[in-house]
């Protein structure tokens, strides 16, 4: 079997960091950082998701092929959101000249 | 079950079978990313369009219960990871206990979720049932609450499916169908459970933490 067996302390450490990050994100949300509130919240969420994927889901020790599939999923999600937002946010930037 | 009968005839060996199964599960999880992704994209679009109303709607969410549920789900992911580890080490008793703990925490999560839904019902802010929120941007707040119920509802459905999957895994371990050479079902079930955890990791800040700072 491929070596996916991690020492017990890895799981416990990841778990402790995940709990700490949950506390941190709840705490930081109460501080007014303006636009950066959402940036900080999403950065912490991405960090937590990476910890779960890399260690609990063993993605760090998977074959590159499997890592590629997971990465492709994230890439396509980003394309979905980026192209949607490029439409929504750019509406009203340009106006057709009068008479059209 | 002997290792020989766990191996399907179209695989060279158990390791190749294990790799194929985990790769297949990851491909399924990517389709799940796109499934939830559509709703996340819709959420992003409307939050950018109505930032004020989404902040207002977010205040209707109970942060303490949301944070508690995040901790509960993270703990269930730990017990799930430990179940996979115990299965790969050939410790069926520990595996069953870890899976039982995972299920218990999953049920606690759903109970807290149900309590939140009940509070929404009491506050009369359930769209289509008794949404009576007043204010200049009530319609946009209703849109946020629709996203709240849509996203958390679909997530809860995944949790229920996950509970069934984990229950099946418990019977497999109980009947000694899992060995250190063949613990693939537990690993694959774990992948699903952790994915559902990751979805919640994003739902928590996006729904509960939008507007605490004002």
C-alpha cells in the first residue's frame, strides 16, 4: 500500500491548528478592517481547507495525477467565479454613444 | 475477507486498485466542487451587488452556534482521519469507535443546525414560509436568507448521506471486511466526509461572519 500512514501527532497538530484558526477568524471578524475583513476571512478559510485536504485527505502524499485532478477542480471553480464577476463588476463601465 | 477476494479482476494488485479508487473519488469530489461552486458564484455575485443587505442578513445568523458547529465538524474530521489510520494499521476495534465518534459528532452538528433553523422559524424569517422581515432592503435580505437555507440545506443533505456512508463502513469493519492491505472503502468514505467539512469551512465565514465588525 502507498505510504499514507501519518504519525498520530500530525493529525492532532492539524486538528489543533484548525480549531485555533476557527477561533481566530471568529475573533478577527469583530475588528473593523474595512474591505480586508473578507480577505482575511477567506485567507483563513483557504488555509483551513488546505490543511484538511493535504493531511486529513492525504493529498500531500497522493500521486501527482490525483493532485492534478484536485488542482483542476480549484482552477475551474476560480474560472467560474472570475468570469462571472468580470461581467457583474464591469457593467456600466461603458455606454453606447447617443443615437445607437 | 482475504486479500485475494478484495482485489477486482481488472486490477494488477491492491495498490493499483487503491490508487484507482481514490482517484475516482477525487474526480467525484471535483464535480461536487462545481456543484457547490455554482451557488458560491451566485452568492459572490449578489453579495457584490447588495453588500449592505447581505451584511444585514448575516446579522440574523447565530455566530456562536455557527462557530460551535465548525468546531464539532472539525473534531468529526479528526475522528474520521483517525478511523482511516486505525483501519490501515489493522485495529478494527479502534476503527469502529472512531467511526462511531464521527457519526455522533455528525448528529450533533445536524441537531445544532436544526436548532438554528427552528430559531429562524421563530423569528419569522424563513422565505416561502413566514418571511416577515421589515425594512427598506427586505427583499435583498430575503435573497441572503435564501442563500443561507440553500447552501446550509444542501450541506446538511451531504452530512446525512455521509452519516449513512459511515454507518455502512462501520458494518464493513465490524464484519472484518477491512484489513491493512485493503482499507480502501474507509479511506474513500473519509475523503467524502472531509470534503463536506471543507464546504462548511467556507460556509461559516461567508454566511455568519459578514458583518460582525460594524
